[in-house]
C-alpha cells in the first residue's frame, strides 16, 4: 500500500492554512483609511460579529440536542457506532470556523480595499482578491484537516476484527460522513439565517430608501445601510464559507465511501485503500494548484477592466487545466482499475461546472439577450417584469439539467469501464466528477468571496463620501466579481447534484452497516436467492427493499421530496418577507420621527435596524432548518428505506431544478435593473427603472436566500438519512 | 360473465347527452335581452368561434403528422397495433367536440344570464348553472360514449387467438389508452392556447385599462374588453372542457388497463372482465347520480347568498354520498376479489379531492388568514406582495401532497387486501380512487363551468350599462362560482396525480405487449430466473429493466422530468408575457390615436385586440405543446424504458407540486386584490390596491395558463410514452 501518499493530504491542508494566515497578515498591514472609514468598518464588523455570536448560540443548542440524540442511539441502542456524536460535532465546528474566519477577514478587508481603491483600481483588486483567497484557503484547508484527522484517528482506533478485512474502510468512510452531516447542519443554518438577515436588510433598505425616499444605495442617511452591509458579510461571506465547506467535504467523503464500497466484495484491500484516498489526493493536489493559480493573479498598473477579468480567469483556468493533468498522474500512480477512464470523469465534472456557469452567465448577464429583454418588459410595468423573470428562470433550467444528465451518464459510463451494469464503479465515477469540479475551490472561492468584499468597500466609500472616482472603482471590482461568481455558482450547484447522487449510494452503504449491526449476515432476496451481506451489490439492496418506481412507498417519498423543496423555499421566502416588512416599518418610522435625517443633519439609529435583522433571522431560521432534519427521519420511520430513497431522489431532482430557477431568475432581475441604470429604456428614475427595481427586490430572496439554501437542503437531507440509517433499518411503520 | 352490466355504460352516456340537449334548448328559449346585449354577446361569440376554428386548424395539422407517424409505426414496422392511429383521432375529435359544445352553450348563455339577473338573482343562477350542466354532461357523455364505442369495436374485432385468453382484454384496454393520448393532445393545445389567449387579453386589459387609465373592469371604452370576454370562453370553458374530458377518460382507461393487468396471470377471464368494466360502471352510475344532483339544485325566490351556496353544495354532496353507496353496490354485484376493500378506495379518492379543495380554499380565499396577510403585505409595495404570494403558494403545497400520499398508500393498501406486495391490485386501487374522485364530474364540472358564464354575464351587463344592481347580482354569481370551483380544482389536480400513477402502470403493460409483439415469450431476469412474459409481475419488469433508483438512466430521466415541468411553465409564462405586451401596446395605441375613446364618444377597435390575442395564442402554443410530445419519445430513444419511467415519475412529482404552487399563488393574489377592493387596507385606488393589482396580474398566467396546463402535461407525457412503448422496447441508445 502506498500509505505514504496519504500524508500529502494533511500537508496540503496545513500549507493552505499557513498561506491563508500569511495573506491575512499582509492585508492587515494595509491602512484602513480615514477615521470615518475606520468607524464605519468597525460598525459593520461589530454588527457582523455580534450576529454570528448570536447565531452560533442558537445553533449550539440544536447541536446539543442532536448530539444527545445520537449518543442515545449509539450508546443506548447500538443503532450507530460510537464515533458518530463526536464526528458530528467537529464537522459543525469546522464549518462554523471557516465561516467565522472568512467573515473576520472580509470585515477587516473592506475598508482597506476602499482605501486602496483611492490610489488605484489594481491595488483595490489585489487586496480584495487576496482577502477572498484567505476564505478560499481556509475552507479547503480546514476541510482536508478535518478529513485527515478523522481518517487517521479511525484508522488507528477501529479494531481490525471486523466481519471481513474490507469492511474496516467502509466503516471508517461512512463514519466520516457523520462529520459531513455536522457541516451540512451548520451550513444550512448559516445560509438560511444569513440569507434572511441580508435580504431583510437589503429589501428594507431598498424599498424605503431607494423607492420611497429616492436616495441612492448605501447612503448614510438610510438607517438600514449598516444592517445591509453587515448582511453582505453574514450572508454572502460567512454563509457561503460554511456552505462551500460543506460541499467540499461532502463530495470528498461521499466519494471515499463509494470507493470503499466499490471494492468491498473483491477482498482487495489495497485497491480499496487507493480508491478511498484518491478523492482526497485530488483535493490535496487541487489545493497546491489553487495556490499556484492565486499567485498568477497579478495585475500591472493601468490595466483596464477586460485585462483585470483576464487576470482572474487566467488564475482559475490555469488551476483547472493543471488539475486535469495532475488527476491523470495521481490515478496512474495509484493504478486503480480503469484509472485512465476514471480520470476523464474529472474532465467531465469540470466541463459540467463550466457549462452551468456559462449558461448562468448567458441568462443573467445584461450583456446577453434574455436579461436585456427582461429589462425591456419593464416598459409595461412591474407585473410583466415578474412574469418574464419567472419565465426566464424556468427556461434557464434546461441547459444545466442537460449538462448534469450528460455528466452523470458520461462519468458513470467512463468509470464503469463502459459497462453500465458495473454500478459501484460507475457511481464512484460520478463522485470523482464532483470532486474534480470542486478540487480548485481554493481559487474559485477566492474569486467568489472577493465580490462581497468589493461590495462592502463600495458601501464604505459611499458612506464616507470618498467621491465618484473611488465608488466607480469599487463598483468595477464588484461587477468583475459578479462575472467570475457566475462560474463559481455553476460549480457549487453542479457539484450539489453530483454529490447528492454519491450520497445516495453512501446511504445504501450505511444500510448495509446498519443491517450488519443488527446481526444480519445475508440478504434474503424475494426470488429465493441469498446474498452474503458484505458481498451484496447496490442492485441487490434495491431488490431486497423493492426500491423500484412501482413501489408506492418510493413514489410517496418522491412526492414528499418534491414538496420539501418547495415548502422549504416558501418558508424562507416568507421569512424574508416578514423580516423585511419589520425593517421597512422601522426605516419609515425613523424617517418620520428623527427630524433632519433626510437632510443629513441627524444620524439615523443604525443599531436598531441591525437588531431587527438579527432577531428576524434568528427567529425565522429555526423552523425551516429543523424541518430539513426531521423530514428524512420521519419518512424513514413511516415508509422505511424505499420511502427515504424516494424522498432523497425526489428532493434532489426537484430541488436542483428549483434552485437553478430561483438563482437565475434572481440574478437576471438584478442585472436587468442594472442594465436600465446603465441608461437603457429611460435609465435611472424612469418608469421602467421603477418596474425593474420591483423585480430586483423580489429576486433578492430568490438568489441569496432560498436558492442557495436548496443546495444544502438536498445534501443535508441525505446526510441525515445516512446518519439515521441505523434507526430506519431497525423499524418502520409500513 | 355479467356482460349485460356493460350496457349501462353506453346507456348512461346517451342519457347524459340527451339531457344536455334538453338543458341547451331550455336555455335557448330564454330571451337574450336588449339589442345592445345581443350585439355584445354576438361579438364575443363570433370572436370565440373564430378563435376555436383557427385553433382546431393548427391542431388538425399536428394530428395529421402524428397519425402518419403512428400509421408508419403500426403498418410499416409492426411496432403498434393497427387500431392506434384511428383511436388516437377519435380521442382528439371528441375532446375537441366537448370543448366546442361547452363553449357554444356558454356564449349563448351569458347574455341570457345577464338578462335573467335583471329580474332576479335566482333566475340568473338557474340559467347559468343549467348551462354549466350542459358542459358537465357533454364531457361525461362523450367520454363514456367514446369508451363504449371502442370497447365494443375492439371486443368484436380483436381475434381470440392471442397467446393466452386473458391477453385479449389487456390488448383492448391498452389500445383504448391511445384515444386517451388523442384526448390529452387536444386538451393540452386547448389549455395552452386558450390560456395564453385569455391571459394575454386579461393582462393587457388590466394593465392599461385598470392601472393606467383607471377605468373599471369590462368597461366598454377598453379596446381589449371583448377579447377579455372571448378569452374567458376559449380558456376557461373550451380549455377546461377539453382538459376534464381528458382527465375523465384518462382515469377510466388507465384503471381498466390496470384491471386487465391485475388478473393477467390468473387466467380468470371472468374476474378480469369485471375488473375492466368496474371503473366504467362507477363512472356510468356517477352520471346518473350527477343528474339527480343537478335536479336538486333548486332555489326559491329571495334566497340569500349563503342559501344559494348551500343549494349548490347540496347537489354535489348528495351525488358524492350516493356514489359511495353505489360503488359498494356495483362492486358487490361484480364480486371482484377484495371488493369490500376496493370500494373504500372510492371513499379515499373523494376524501383526497375534498381535502385538496378545502386546502385550496383556505390558502386562496380572502375569508382566511393567508390571503388577508397577503393583502396586508401590499402596505410595503408590489415587491413584498410577490414575495409573500410565492411564499404562500409554495407552503400551500404541503397539505395536498400529504393528502395525495395518504390517498396513494391507503387506496393501494386497501385494494391489495392489506398486502403491500400485491402490486397489481394495489395499483388498481389507486386507479379506482381516481375514478371515484371524478365519478361525479357531471355535477362538479357544472358548478365549475357556470363561473365563466356568470363572469361573462357580468361583462355583458357592464358593457350594456345595465346598472349597479344587475352587476352586483352577476358578481355574486361569479364569486359563488369561485368558492365551488376551488373544490372542483382540487378534484382535477388530485385526480391528475393518481391517474399519473395508474398510467405509469399502464406503461409497463404496454411494454409487455411491445415485447410480445417483438416475439419474446419470457423475461430473462438478471438472477438467472426466467418468467413467462404473460405472467411477469410489475416487479419482474422493474428488475428486468433495472428501474431502481440507483440506475443512472432512471435518475437522469427524473432530472429531465423535473426540468420539463419547469421548462413548460417557463415557456407558457413567457408566451403570456409576450402576447400581453403586444396587447398593451395596441390598447395604448388606440387610447392615443382614436380620439374621444376615453370619453365614450368613439368606439374602440375591439376586433384588432381579438386578432392580437388569437395570433399570439396560435403562435405561442405550438412549441411548448410539441415539446411535451417529443420529450418522452426522445428520452425513450436515448435512455430506454428506465429513462422513460424516470421521466414520468420525475415529471409527476415535480409537476404536481409545481401545479399546486402556481394555482394557489395565483388564486391568492386574485383574492388578495379583491379583499382590498372590498374596502380593506385603504380599498380601491389606494397604494395597497395598486400593489395587489400587480400580484393579481402576475397570478393570471400562474393560475389560468401554466398551472392547469401542467395537469395535462403530466398525463400527456405518460400517454405518449404508452403509445410509443413499442418503439422504446425495440431500440434505445443506452
């Protein structure tokens, strides 16, 4: 066994963390600008930190309850192994930590970016991008650190005397999935809570400030301005950090579990070990290549927008190309069965991510026809803007779905050695495609995370009245970020679909372990055949539990899964609506009661708006998030294994399509408004502009609350099902 | 064999048609009112008829192409039996005829209703309701007529020398499904075309008339008024007629096919025959009971609204109660295995329909909290109205999904004799539940169809300036219709879900026949077992084709199915948006160019608006409708049987949830506006009113174009898959 190769994983993770620390220090050495700028930045920072503290308190309670539940299941009823409660906790902790560190960096970086933008566009870009890179590197670094730690711990502690030697790695990899559930739980709260916070503030600030009072965005006279800027940090930075930490770990862990499963029947522990560490190695090498990519993002003074965009793209493209080459190298070295075809799955994964990203860009950027037509529909008022935006969003689901379907079939087909009946290897290929897609997360997340930093820098510049030129530069940085973020979003959503499938397979693995734990050694198939449990294939389990599409329990699960996606979105949409309504009332009250506020003579009460967003988010995030945890448990208790698989696949297929619809409709509304603001169809202040502002406001919770939360919902439901598999196999109503 | 029982079916159908003729004549004897009223009515009638003529021309071309395709498949390649092309045509013809007759009645009835309302509310109700009953009776009468005709024809013509005696009934019932496809195709065009027509006119009339010019609904100064009234007829009457003809026949045919399949292995042709005619008999008796119900809807002079509602409810409740009792009688007489449990499935079906209807009412009526809160969200502008409405609609999917899931499990469990592994009988129970739900369609459709008649009567009254009192009475009739229609919609959507499942099973039957046609006699299962084809169970087919949720082809199909639902809605939403935009421009142009139009001194050019809606609908309906036909064929050619089943289940689960979301969000927006118009939150003309008008406009295509078309989409995709099964089993790419 090439066990020494494994050490690349923790080494890469430490390197990422050290470099993140270096970039952080570099950024901190920059000046934060004038006292006014420092004051605003400190307001935002305090608001963001106090929100995060509040949120982590609530989440800590949820974790406490779940850990007690897991402990009872593991130690009281032997329905889970004893590592589950602890692994769950570390996943939650690291996911939260990634969000915290990313957000801390962002809140320190925004004023520094604004200050740097006073001297040049390039300096601003460098600070913002390097600060974004801190987030990217922290996420991948902490992710692989947690994975390495648990792998080593379990490898050391799990006794060798299992039913058969290959079972040990299966036990290790499925236990590690538990920390994926911890990460997903934390991520869902972060996304939902942060998403409600940021959009309540944003919608509230826009509706009263922009629409009613007619003052510009980020104007210091608007009482909700600070809350709005805090929101960018807690939603778009901390939320995204926790989210992508979860996606990253989820794809690696699910693929490792599939690797262990693919060779369970063969008895070939050497090959099994290689299949388990392959996704970790791809991720580890991806970190190194991301770092190379980050360093190639250099800009010369006086470059224009197009050149800056090229500089950013150069970094990500280089990393992507290198990871393809490196994957062939890694798999060749490991010499896994079919390695040359499996390696192509990484190419497939990257291609799917790029296609989804490009399609997102086409449907949501004002450089293309769909969004321009959406702007034009504003001529007939807000109603047609909404109708057209919903139409556009729904139609825009076509290309991503076709891309994902092609990706599923191709990566499966390749990894199975062109034999569709080789399910284990085929599914492993799907997992590898997801890992490939996210392997360069270190740099893609950097280009994603720098957007909100630039956005906040713009807010700071506006509030401190740094002048047109500086604001223009931060706007340029912001819009540059929007373009690169489209690709990043494509990767996030595409990987969610593929990881969702991989997790489905991991669920079956967990069912196998659950049955073993209950003392079963064979699967008695309905035809009369008996299959030894540790040799049973995926198809055997499907037949044993009748997970076919004629089983009413499977179909019921599918209906519930589809419903869950809609219900979850509905709850989060309404939460934003309610919290925003409170914000609107508060801002109106301040405009009414605090005299001289609109003339800039009196200071608004920023803190109250921050408090309203905080309370709203805390109150509203709990129910939808808990629902995501309860639904798979309840479905399992009522409909058993077939019901749960129905739930997961129904939720996955509906949720994926719904997520793309919401993200793209929201993005298109945002940019349709910007297109009008650029002077088209009457420009700012025209009737068309007012109509598109309505679209933009509706789009806010679409693209920043409900849509991205769906990605996590899909995976969290799978993770819960996996962790609860022991309970499901031991009892169900039907 | 109790073959004499079958004759009840054609007898009931003829009775329904005769009675429809009687009601029609009765209505025609009433006076159409003043010359002005006659003139308006004739305008609307001509517009509606000319639209329908235009639409049937386009649809005829589509049918011609499909018939040629089917003929080639049947006569050229032996991939289908020789009756398919003809059966397909009759289904389309009768579905179109039902829509045509219903619409003809409605266009003659509206002015007569308005005229009757001049003397009393009761007289208006009677004419409108009896005219609605014409539609109800025509739909059920033509449905059972077509079913009887084909049953007798095939029974007479199909040779007895099939592979085994029970195969004959299977062949007959699955061939009859082909005319279901004809009906579905016609229905989809009618719903989509009619839906685009009516909403383009409605949105156009509202946006310029109500919002910009501030004139009331149906004002004769609005050039789009006639088009708007025509739209009610072509969309809400002709579209709904074709739609429910399809649902009605679909549920009966699918259940008959399941009945034939349930006893295919037993060799018990007697029992098989009984299982086939049971759904037809339930429907036939349902017609008789509907007629009884229709005659009990009597009102005394001077009754108030509540008493009128009670009169309507009395009719439908009585019919529902009687059908339950009658079903027990029919099944006892037939003495089918487990008859006492199967009969309970009808109770389950009716209960599910009522629960969905009640939940629709709760979420969309201004008598309850959700819609009132939606109105209140108008205080913060149109954006929050849209956000809250979407939230409300998404959340409102919960109860219907739980009801349908409970209905599936219960009716399956009952009919299987409490043995979940008895799949054939269980699925038959689901079919019976759907048939039970729609058995009283004769009267529920009457209460549904009378709504648009009352609506048009109101339009006529407004345009002819018949005065406040008359308009008030027609409005009362209209809102009475809205309440009863909620239950009707619950039945339509609930039955779509159950029929969708039954059709899934019919697809497997068609696969069996397709394999037989190719010369197969056994299914070679992967475990090594061989099962004789005519004895193979549903599970055997699932295992043979690996239709499990770990097969990437199944999962790919599911993704595509979910996407289809969204894409289809997106296309129809956009179609309405585009057609409405043309209408807005035209109305604005007329207001601008025709002098004196707003002062009532010059007559607007109604005909041009009618022409714009007609052209818009014709142009826009083709692509989405064809897509629904092409998608299952293409999926079959690429991914084979597992892909098609994935497509159908994915489309069913996502489409069902999406349809409820859209219908309820649209309904709630409509009534939220009405609630404000009733004087709440500032009443008509306030800012809140303006905000809720935006919601109402967005809701129009939600509830009247995209939402209801989805019901048909779900079933049409299944029907296409069934008819194309011969092609799918003979060749696929993967």
